[in-house]
C-alpha cells in the first residue's frame, strides 16, 4: 500500500515538474528574466520557508542537532540545482517545451539516480534491484532519445514550412543549455539523499513522515534562489527590462508567475513524500520515475500549446513511440523499487 501511494505522490509531483516551466513560453511580453525572477521568488522563498516553519517543530533546533557540515553540503547542492535552473529556463525558451523537457529530464535522470547510489552504496548496483534500476535507466534513456529525435524531426518540419527559422537559429545554443542544466539540476536529488540526517532530526523533534523532508527543502530551495534570484535581477538591471514587469504584461502574467511559484516547489515536495513512502531506497527510484512523468506532461503541454502544429504524421508517430517507451521505463522502475526494498 505504501509503495502504491508513494508512486501516486511521485506521479503528481512529476506532473507539476513537467508543467512548472510552461509560463516561460506563455508570457511573450516579458523577458525570460522577468518571469523566472518572479516565479523563483515565490517558489523558492515565499513558499518553502513558511511551510517548513509550520510543519517542522523546533526547526532551528533541528538544524542545530545535525551540525554545520550536513547543513553546508545540503545548501551547496541547492546552489548547484540553482545553476541548473538558470540554464533550464534558457533551454526551454530556446528549444521549446517538448524537446527541452525531454533532453533535460533524460540527463538529470542519469546524474540523479545511479550516480548518488554508486556514491552512497556502490554494492547495491550489483544486486538484483540495482541491476533492474540500471535497466530502467537504460530504457528511459532510449525513450528520451526517441523523443529527442522526434523533436529534431519537428524542427525540420517547421523549417520546411517556413515557420522554424527563428527556432533553428537558437537550437544549437539551446542544446548546450540543456546539457549544462541536466547535469546541475540533478543536485536536487543529491540534496534529498545526503540531507537525510536533517529529516531524521526533524522526525525526532516531532515532524511527521510527510513533513520531515520540508526541513531539507527549505535549505535546498534557498541555495537555489540565491543563484536564480540574483542572476535574474542582474539580467534585468543589465538589459533594463525591470520595467516590463509593470508595463509589459497583464494580470495573466502575474497568474503565470504564481503558477510557477506553486507548482515548482510542490512537485519537489510531493516527490520527497512519495520517495519516503517507497522504502529506504525510494529516493533513488522515485527520482527517475518523477522525471518520466515530467517528460510526459512536458510533451503534453507542448502539444496543447501548439508546438507540434504543422508537423508531419511521421514526426508525431515518432513522439508516440518515445512516450510508450517512457511508460515502459516507469513500470521497470516500479519493479526496481520492490527489489531494492520498497
């Protein structure tokens, strides 16, 4: 029952992670730095700290219990995740929602699941659960590759019909953004795994199983915001785009900023809760499972917003095959979770 409920929570979290960056493509009268700066403020400061203070008793004492070493490491992983977030926004803006999310999530999967398991308990990778986990990662990479190829076909289709010139001009740089962001964004799972002593201290101080990880997320999100917030503000000052926040959009733009600010952290929180329900190795399996769902919802968002309009039937069929492979990967991850002790 816990495994099934945990997987449901991971699915919900993955859906939010696949959709939270949608505002980047829905606020054309704002620059990237406007929507990303406002969304980051809500997501990484105005939401996680009040939640942590309300749900984790004696939060300051919890941090005192674990000592500065664990706190610093957890915070540094947040900084790394923040750097990945900067390139994430730029990647989505450059290559589009569907292709961008597929590439980003695939890279994050590789660096966010087997790598931390190899660091923490390398012997587990040679056990049946670890081998199935690696198989699931391979299936997911195959699915991501098919989705990425479909994205490449999409670019060709749009170029042939005269609508893709602007997209092609930014595609190469967008792919670079995807690679850098994919590596750094995996640091969020490192923060959860190596910040586990904080969650344990929170539980000893009375935090529930559902809420204990909020003490970790407050630190990780703060590290993220110190990168994202400062960078977005610096870009607004350099480009003199700060005024667009007041003059460039309307109430819908502010609603999109709030949407980003709520779905981004809530997706991570739900993933953390689900991972905890899936057993002692839940974080290693739940993280790529969340990414699979995020890819699916990212592609769904791309379809609903018209990114695939004007493409050939062959291109759409290719994307359909990629989606089916990702569903298979999700099922294999579920088997890995059971074998690892979920």
